[in-house]
C-alpha cells in the first residue's frame, strides 16, 4: 500500500500459482460369458438401455448371489488405458485505488467515515482432464478479470452503514 496523500492510497498485489494435475484412466468390461455361467443364465447381453438376462430364474439367482456377496462380477481389463498430466502457471495481479474521507473533511455532512474505491483484479483456476469414453480429454484453465467500483460509509455516530459495489467480471474457458 502506498499513500499518495492523507486521502488517496493505492494497494497492489499479485499471486503466482502453479498447479500440477495427473489423471489415470483404466477401463474394464464385464465378462458376460463368465457371468452367465456363474449365474446359470443361458446368455447375458448389454444393450443400450441396460443389462439383460436370458431368463427370469437367472435374474433372480444373480441378484440374490450378488446381494449376499457370493457372486463376484467377472471383469476383463481393457487394453484401453489413458494417462495424462500437466502443469498450469499463472501470475494474477490486483490493484485498488482508495479515497479515504478524513474526519475534518466530513464533519459538515454527518458522515463518520467514508471510503470510495476502484479495483482491478484477475483470478485463475487450473485446467484438468475428463474421461470421454476410453480416453482423457484435457480442458483449459478458467480465468477471470474483475472490475469493481464501490464505497463504504458510516454515518450518524455509526448508527448507519452503507456499503455498495458495482462489479463486472469477464470469464474465459
């Protein structure tokens, strides 16, 4: 913070962020032939709308075995495997210009304290990876720039406080 005068000051700041993320994706599928033999079903298939068994008796037996823990679902590791990592870095500055109304300047209007300010700041959130089928797809970091103007007032022997701010934020990614 630097005071230009008793009334005017500027506050500046910055943050350096470095964030690393790593994601490992392995895909497994159910061994339908082995599952059918374990439950006594003649066949099992997986259409788009969910698991289908060939007969009702096998469905009941399979659910009961699964519920009591005696049925282990056989899975096949899929050779589809993906791994990704990345590091994101960002320097984010901020600056606030403040006008402080001192007591000898505000006696005439019944204000106890008054502060007006203008702020510019930026923010950052690292990107990452999302699974899309059998692969990882990266997404970019999110960035925001904030513009703000406001005031804070105490009046009538601190019985009234008014704080107000207008801000505008620009997001990217």
